[in-house]
């Protein structure tokens, strides 16, 4: 089983994305967070717990309270203390080259996925981690 | 010199070669001196005095590089000389004629080249004095180069005629030192710049008419300093004090100092000079004198200021463009992605209940898209609405109208309002903007109230010079400005977990305020509250 954390405030998008992933593979579990801060707080609380830590994080950029960029700043500090390696993908509707370049310059970011999530991308992600 | 005679220059050049070869060895120091003046005036790094010979172009005198020959054929230069014997190439790197020419050494790829011709007694061009730079040229006035080249021509001719008269006399051009002094003063007096030379105690040794046009004053100042001059002319000592500081700075250093100096002329028009001071020392490092000069750069300064304004406008426009890109790429694209996915699932679904659920989800997505689109159109209209008319706005009316609209939210939270428009009850502003601005600020203050206390919202105006400053302060949630300060007024920025927050309001308010030349800023502390300030400019006329 692969565990996926989805950090995105758009409830409809979260629902549709989960539905797409489920139809592609049954080998996954999900958890979603409405903003970056909720996700960071939870990750801190389970930093030692390899059972609960995710294999994949899908991170939206535009969110209230703590957006994706701020999350990345915090997560860069937190990551060395996380007891299980994972893949982090930016998952955004932005098609701005500036956003894409900026995201790819961050070491922790594996890739920049432009919404919506496609089947082949899901399989690639799940098989890769 | 006439253009038609260019061909004969090339022919006569050959004859001139042999004239130049011998005399130059004796006048080398004088040519070096001329070249030094040209280089200092221009501020460029490289200069040469060069002559056409049968071995190619020879640099008789050179500063900034270290080869004696130019490789490549350069007679094409003669074709480019203007009627007064000058030629300027702003970028020879892109110029085919220059392709096979290497002017200096490998270390300097020359880009800018300007020269003035040096002629023999018959008026034939035998060489030139040039200024060079590795950066391309960007305009500038090199009039003095022509004058200096004339002096070089005179030197060369003089030395040749003297040599012709007497081969034995090898002592050069000038027999008496008086001639030499007159010669140099002639140059300095005719240069269209201010020149002053000081002794190590900051007393004047020399000033040229460019610096002080009145001959009597020019005589008076020799041997005196700026303080004595200021006293004599009944002027403030401030200028003398500032000059003394600069002088000491130059006198105590080994490098030249330069600065820009703006003064008003008698008509009150600002004139800007680029001034330089450089110390001259002997071999033991003792200060001999300090040479100062200034060039009028007023025109360049005006251009620079115009450019700075343009750059600022452009960067504002660029920010706005980026903002729009962000809306299109995120705020508009996000609901579209949802819609297309929903439609796809609706098509694929074979279960009626499931299909109904999906259709229900379409509604908020469409509303979201609709809302964003409306706001986008509205903000574009603000930017295009240059014709929008200001009118007298009685602020109380607009606040009351807004409070009526926000009645439900205000009552629900038991909000209290304190309004004080005594200092400036009326402003001059477009009615539709001010309504939207007040509505945004008040609804924000209510929306982001602290749940544990009743909202207290203060609205006030005060006068400041020609402006009126409107402030709206609340005791609400506040914002961490260190974290959000930079992106505060951007589109889609939401700082609280509040389902009504779309993040468009402040962007709109800012756009409307700035469209009328005003400014908006915020002071805030988390959990204490926020105060928004808006400065409405040009409110002087209304004594209302």
C-alpha cells in the first residue's frame, strides 16, 4: 500500500483527484489537508512514525494561511527529522513558467504536476516510490 | 577640410610618413601631455595618438594599453572623417570595415572609437588622436578632442619646420619656457570645461575662463582659497566648506574622486556638472597639486531622470501583468480544471445517484469561475478608465450606505463603529471607487474579527499637506506582516481560514487607489488588530 498526502484547499479538486487515483490503482491510501499549516503540524506530530508517514506528498501552491511555497520552506527544515523518505510533487493549476522554474529549483521537489492528474502520471508516481 | 580631397590625403599621407618619423621622438612628452588631458576629460580607459606610416599605424603615444602597432589596414577611416576632421564609431565590433583591424592589445577588445585628425602643414591627414573604450559608446560630447588634435598638429608641424631649418637643433619646438606656458594656457583656456588647479594648501594656482569668466576675478583668485573668494564676493561659506571637504578627500588619496553637482543657474534652472579632482604627486609621493575640472552633464541628467521615471512605470506595469498572468493561470484555470474533470466523470458514470452528485458539484465551481471572471473584468476596467471623474465625496454618506449593506454581519457580531471625519469630511475622488474601497475595508474588518471579542472599528480622516489620509482600524485577528507583508495586496492572497475569503478585495482596493495616484498601506499585529491607511493625493483645492 502506498500512502498519499494531498495538501489542497479545493475540496472538489481533492474529491476528483482521489477518485481518479482510486480508479487507476487500488494500492493506495489518502489523507488530505486544507492548507500547508495543517499538513506541517501533522507531519511534525508523526515525524518518527514510519507507519503513518506518507510515500507521496501532492502539494498545491495557492492555499490560505500557509501556501505551498511557505510549506516548502517549513518542510525543508523539518525533512531531516522525518524518519521515512518520500516523494514530494507540486500539484498546481498554475501554468506559469516562473512557478515551474521556481519549484524545480527546490531540491525536495521531485516534479511539477499541472492539474488535472492523469492516469499515466499516477502509475509513474506510484511505481517510482 | 573637404570630403572630395580625401583621396589626395591618402596619397599625401605617404609623403607625410617621413616627416613624422623623426620629429616625434622629440615631442613625445608633449603629445603624452595632450593625451593625458583628453583621457581625463573623457573618463574613458584608453587613448592614443597614432600616425600612418609605411609600416602601418603606429601609436606614437598611448595610454591604457601596450602595443606600438595596429595590425590591419585603416585608411578607410579617412572616408569617415567629418568636415572638421572627426569620426566616431559607437560599436566597431559589429562593423565590417574594422573586422581585420586590431587597434590595441589582446586584452582590450575595443568597441567604442572616436578620433580627431592630426594634419601636416599642407592640411593632409597624417594621423589622429583617439579615445577608445571596450564598452560601446553612448553619446557624449568630445568637442575638446578636436581642439587637442589641432594642438598636436601644431606641435608636429612646428617640430618639423624647426628640424628643416636646422638639423643640429635637437632641443624641440619651444625655445623659451614662456612659449610653453602660453601654449598650454591656450589649450586650457579654450577647453569648454571648468578647470582649476590647486596647490597642496587648496590655494588656486590656475583657473580657466570656463570656471570663472570674469578676467579680474580670475586674477584675484590666484593664490587664494575658496573661503577668501566667498568673503570677497559676499557669498555663503557653505560652498567653500563643501569644496574643502572634497579637496581633502582627493589630497589624502591617490585616486581621483568624482561627484555630480547640481546648482540652479540665475534663471533657477538646475545645471548639473560632473566634477573630478585628482591629486598629482612627485616620485616621492609628495603632493604637488590637485587638478579639478567639471563637465556640464545637464542634458544627460535630464535624460537619466526621464529614463528613471520610465523604468518605474514599466516595472509597475510589469507587476500588474504578472498579477494578471497569475489570475489567468491559477484563479481562472483552477475552476476550469474542475469543470472538465466533473464533465468527464458525468459522461463516464453509469450510476444515476453518482451522476446527480457530480452535477451538484458543478454549481459552486461555475459560480467560482463566474465570480473570478467578473472581478477580473472589473479590475481591467479600472486600469483602462483614465477618464474617470473625481467628485466631492461626503464620506459619512458612503460609510452609512455601506453600514446598511453590512447590517447583517455587523449585528451578528455586535460590532461597534466610531466615525470621526471632522478634520476632513469631504474628499475629491471617483464615487464608484470610494464606495468599493469603503465597502472592502469595512467588510474585511468585520470578516476578520477576533472571535473572543466584540469588533470595534474606527474610521477617521486627517489632513496632511495636500493629502487626506483615511484610516480604518479594527481589533480583529491581525496579520503577521513579516510573513505576508510582501504579498499583502496581491490577488488571491488570503491570510485566514475563512470560507468567504477570496483574496480579491484588497487587490481591487489597491488598484483603485493607485489608479488615482494614491497609496495604501497597513499596520498590523497578530491578535491585536489591523489599521489600513489610504492616502488620497491632491486634495488641496477643496476647502470644503
